[in-house]
C-alpha cells in the first residue's frame, strides 16, 4: 500500500464520518464545525488529484467564507441551544431508506462501468498558470458573467436582509 | 508518475456517491432550515469531487473550471439563501421548516 | 254520383269549425240551425248515395294522399259500398233527430254552442270511421269518436264525478285500442297493405297461416271489445251515463258502440277464416249479454237500466257475429239503434220533466202527466222485447235461430237473456209510468210534457221501431210468402252473409216460442209491479246476497281497482321510495361522497412540510431510475 492510497482512504473516511456527524449532531454549531472538517478532507482529495489551485480556493471560499457566514447567522439567531427536533418516525424511516437506495443505485451504476485508471493527465494540469490561461481564453464569457452573478447576489443579500423601517 | 496506481475513478465516484447520499439523508432528516442548507452544500461538494476526478481521468482541465464555477454559484447562493433565512426568521421567529406550511391543504 | 260522398263528412266538419271560430257570439237558434242543418244535409246526400248503391257496386273515392313512406302508402279514400252506405244512413238520420232533440233538451244550458260543436265533430269522426277504405282511416275515426265521447261524457266538467267517468271511458277504450293497433301492425307486417280491397278481394288475407289469422282476429276483436264495451272492458259504459242524455242516446246506444260491430263485419272475410277467433267472439258476446241482463234486473236509475240493456244487446250482436251471421248482426245494429235511441230520448224527456230526477223509485204514474213520452217509451219497450211485428222481433229472432242451428248452449243462454230483457224493460216501464206517483210535491208540480223539439224525434223513432224490422225479413219466411229479403241481399255485396238453410217450420216455431216466453215475462212483471204494486227496494233494504251482488254490478269496479290500481300504486310506491330514494339518490350522493373522500385522502400529500415533499420527490426519482436502468 503506497502512501497515497493510505492518504486517500484516510481522507475518504474522514469526510464520510464527519459528514455523518454533522447530520446527526444536535448542536448547530457543532454541525458547522464538522462540516468544516469535511471540507478540509475534500480539499485534501483535490490536492491528491493535482488540482492545487482548486484545493486552495476550496479552503478559502468554503471553509473560510461560507462556513463563517453560517456561523454568523447561527449566532445571530441564537440557535446554539439544543433543540429537540420531533421529526416524525415515518419520515426518518423513509429518509434512511431512500438515501440508502440512492446510494445503492449510484454505486451499482458506477460498478457496471469499465475500470479506468485515473493516472492520465499531466501533473501541471491543475496549476494556477494553466488554469488561468484556460479560464481567460476558453471560458472568458462565463467568467465575466460570474461577476454579474456576484453583483446580483450582493444586491439581493443586502436588500433582503434590510430591516423594515417604521413609517412616521 | 503514477501517483495513485490502485485508485481508479470508481473509488472517487463511490466517495462522491456516499457523500451525495449522506447530504441527501441530511436534507430529509433535519428540520432546521440552516442545517438543511448545510447538507445541500455537502451534496454540491460531492459533485465537485466527482467532476475533478473525471477531469483527471480525461486529462481535460475543463472539469476543474466547471468546479470553479460551481463554487462561485455556491457562494452566491449561500449569501442570498442566508439572507432569505434571516427574513424568514424575522417573520416566523423560528427556523423550523415545518412552520412553512402555508401550502398545506 | 258517388263522388258526393266527400260531402257527407264535410258538412259536420264545417259545422264544427264554424262553432270553433264563431261560436262565442252565436245565438242558440243559429247554432241549432247550422248544427242540425249540417247533419240534415249529410243525411240527404247519404240517401242519394244509398239509392245509387241499391243497384250499383262498390266505388272508391279518393280524397287525398296521406302517407307515402317507403312501402307504406295510405290514402284518405272513401269506400262507398252497401255496408258503409247503410251505416251512413242511420248515423246521419238518427244523428239529425238527436240534434233536433238537443236543441230542446239543452236549451237552458250555458254550454249549448259547445255541445253542438262536439256533436258535429263526433258525427264527422264516426262518418270517417265507416267511410274509410283502409284500416288507418278507420283508426283515425276510431280515435276521434273516442275523443268526442270523452269530451261529451265530461261535458258538465265542473262536477268531478263526470270527469272521472270520462277518463274511465277513455282509458278502458285505450286498452282496446292497443289490440286494434297490434292487429294493424300484424296485418301490415305480413301483407304490406291495410286496404280492404287488397286484403279481401285481392286475396292477401287468405294467404296467411291459420294461427296468424287467429291472432289478428283476436286482436281486432279486442279493439272492438274496448269500443263496444264487451266483457271484461265493459265497465265504462254504465259510468258514461254521467253525460247529457242526447249523448247517451247518440254515442252509447246508436253509433259509437256499434263501431266494434262495424269493424268485425268489415273484416268478415278474415273472421270467417279463423274458427277460433269467431268462437272467442261468440263466448265473449254471450257472457256480456247475460252480464248486462242480470245487472239490469236490479238497477234503479233509468239511464243505468238502459245502459246495461245496451250492453246486453251488444252482446247479442257479437254472438251473432261470432256465429258467422254478419248481416244479421248489422240488421240488429240498425233496429237496436232505432229503439234504443227512442228509449234514451224518452228517458231524457222523463228526466227533463222530473226536473233532473233519475231514480225510478221516485217516479210512477207519469202516464197521465207525459202521455206522448209514455206512449213512445212503451213502443220502444215492446220493440226491444221482441214482439211481432215490431222491429226487435225480426232481428233478435234471427240471431236466436242462428244459435239454434250452430250452438245449442248458446241458444239456451240467448233465450234466457231475451226473457230477462223483456222482464227488466217492462219493470222499468211499469215503475216509471204506471201506478202512483212516489216523488216529492215540488216534482209533481213541475211535471209537464216536453216541447215539440223533443217529442217530434220521439215520434219519428217510434214509427221506425214499428216498421223498421221489415227490411230484414228472414230468408226462409221471405221465400215462403214472397217478401223481398232486402237487407241480406243488399249487404251481401260487401260482407259475408250466412246461408240460412233452416227449415221454414222450425224457424216459425222458434220465433213464436221466444215471443211466447217474452210475453209471459211481460205479464209476470205486470203482476209483480202493477197488480201487487211491489216497489223497488231502497239501497239499505237490500238483504239477499245475490241481489246485492247484481246491484253492485258483480263488483267489477272494485275488482279492477284491486288488480290494477293497487298494483300500480304499489309499483309507484316501490319506485319512489326504494329506487328513487335509496338507489338513485344513493348513487348520486354516493358519487359526491366518493369524490370528497378521494379528495380528503389525496390532500394528505399536501402537508406543507418540505421533508415530505422531498421524500415524495426522491421516491419518484428512484422509481424512475430503476425503471430506466432495469434494476
């Protein structure tokens, strides 16, 4: 077993277990923390796949920005208290069942396909230069549109969270 | 250089499937809207893993660009979604999704 | 000459239409003039036609083409032959006399114009009935006279009892009409025509199988049973006496009830071919004859006695028809028309004089107050009892003689019926006109002889009742004394005539014997009612069960009420409470309930909970995937 296999398996199990922990945790803050661990594990996977830039961006954006946002909201709404959720039993049952079936379906779909090794491609494929070159040449339009999207999201976020002013 | 000789695409796809199913399970199970949101993020990430694996398989960087854009969209979505949640909380004073039952009937 | 026949029904029709459009403001004199004048004109034309038929042969005069549909061609064509011209004469003749009578009888009635309108319409329809050359035109007249009978019975419509009687007449008639329609359909389906000439002279009828002929014959006779009040469809005739007396005289004695005889006589070729149908007719006829006679023995209303007597005499006629003596039956129709109309008009005169009273227990000794009426009534009574040389003797005697030849039991029963006829008719005469007056003081003061408009027709009919019998002098006797046997010969061109090959002596013996029995009954009645002075019992005094049974007309009305009305009521009740309420309403309401239930079950899906929606969504998605990938 090479080092990389060990790394792969370790990261995978870490991702899955902390994902599970996130779902089953009662305290929302704990859930956020577990999710951050999951994101780190996934970032590790990106590094293993030679997608360095993506891995870095992943950590910065997800673990750094998005999760922080979540934490802000949770704290603002004072949700760190333990809340007993009374999900109905039949929904729990169906949820387990359907997600299990979903996984089975996907797994078996995958198993049927031909085995392809993953080692094609250059090691330099995921570097900043390479990615930047492709981004600014082939994918220029989506790149610009993404900025428009951000603008819209910013405006939306600001507007939606404004408090209603009391008219005099 | 053979980085991962015995790891095939299938492994990454299984991982992606497992994370996706987990995220899905979480969406169904939890009633707190914020937690549902987080599980959706998990699902998105599972898809990202699959995409990157494919990108490596084909040797085509377009997969990574795609993931890049998914992250962009996810970020924007989180911003807007959370502000929606804030508004919801202001009106209903709870984040329980069962409180959103005006469509009942 | 024969083309004038279209005028015959046309005159009464014009009279009717005049009343419809202008009747509101017409004076009674003008109405009488137009109404009676129309019938008189028809009578004169009928005389001309009759004269031409004496030596001529049958003629068909087409009025217009009526139905042309595929193979069905029906024209309104009038058939002028001996049978129809004979009927024409007495319909228009007696009709005219009754119109004149009505002008006096209905003088103070406010519905005078309406009455004449209905009378004219009735004569029109009756003429159409006898003049048609096919069964369809006959049927038009058939229904028309039924309608007019309904309107005239219920003439005084403000009294509900009259309306009920009218409805009863119409409904019972309808039952018979069903038979007639069925027969018409059968005939048309098997021969393709309804025309008499094609059916009989053209040999279409002879081609049919015996069983089919019997069926058709019986159905035709059922039609006749309804119209001519034979058992068991006889219940309407006594109730029909609720109408004004001229109506009873015209419709229910002389004309409408004889339409059944006409139908059978016209189709004599058919009945001659079916022995079973003819037997059936005979039996029904004799039953009716006895039924009418036995009930008439006990009745106390003048008109009811006469009504049951009509029933009985019609039974005689059908018995004759059943035995194949078609021309003799027609002969009896004619003589019966004379004296029965006379008797009814006489009773009308009595009722008029008594100020509306009809119960003979309140009468008596009217001879000295109303001599003309009394005398003419006596003539009619003698005629109906069958005493030589009055009209009834010849016709009744021939029927009885035919029965002697053909059917012994029927012969005996007919003799019994004739005896009873003599008895009850004279009982009626004695209780009404002879003896002491039993009515109230006021009635006694009111008594007077009727005006000439009423007594003149009585005289005319009385004369006819005396001499009318000579047209049908029996064959055998006629040969012997060289008297022209007129009617048989005349009618033989249109209907089958029975061959009378009876021994002359036998016939004379039978004739005298029956007359002797009648005379004996007359004296017997006289001894009871005149000499001993027995009175008819009041209703509450009737003790004997037989008397009670007869007085209540064998309880037929109650029987029919039980069988038919109660069954219909039961049906109606079942359908309304069970089928309507439980089944149909249940079905409709149930549909509503099901819809509501499905709705309330389906709305569980709309819980408003996101988790539920997602579950539903993913379950569907999985199902789809498994289907596509054949898991």
